[in-house]
C-alpha cells in the first residue's frame, strides 16, 4: 500500500499522460464512480457510528468498529449485486488508512476533510487538463484493488454457469 499523504506534492501530470495511463490500466469511468461511492459510504458509516475514544480505543474495539462499518457497506453494495466481500486487500487498505488518519489521530479532522480528500483521488473528469501525480497514483492503485473484487465475482459466476 502506498503512503497516503495529507498534502500531495506539486508534481502534476498532464492530460495526455492521464489519458494514456487510464487506457493502459483499462480504467472505466463508471467504476471510478462506483469505487468512490464505496469509500464515501464507508467514511460516513465510520463517522456516524463512532462513539469517541472513550468507547472505542483499544486495538480490538477499533478493529470491531471498522469491520462492522466495512461489512455494512459491503452488504449495501451486495443488495445491488456488487460484492467486495472477498477482497481482503481492500479491507486491509482501508483499515490501515482509517486506523492512521481517523482512529489514531490526535484530533479527528471533520468529515469534509475526508470527503474532499477522496474526491481529489477519484476526480478524473474528461476535461481535466492536469492532476497531481500522487493522487493519480493512489487512484490507479485503489482501482486495481477494487477491480480484484469484480474479477473474483465474475470468475465465480463463470464457474457456476
């Protein structure tokens, strides 16, 4: 997992390089939106159900809270026949992110900090002329991790048909 920095460096990539890499990685715009929705829902679940470090402070309590939030979002997506359940890499990625940026933060940033951060990662508009390089690298990494879930599900469907 790459290190997610609070502030991305000023290195930017231009539109041509963005389009080239999106094509190389077979990135599909609708999936970017789907993956963003997953992350935003997870973020809101964590915030909405977090009772504070008076109640959730031990490693076990943190893991239980995160697991409950993660699996709640997974279940919501399964209602739409989209499964991320068998993707342990996805679970670990977001557990580490929220563990460091949320649960162990000295002062938890407002939810808007997290939603802006994820909007920056998942923002790849067709008219975008540039994007910060680190944000784009995180997008590609996350896209690949999320995509493994869809590959797992499709492989299982093919085996049962």
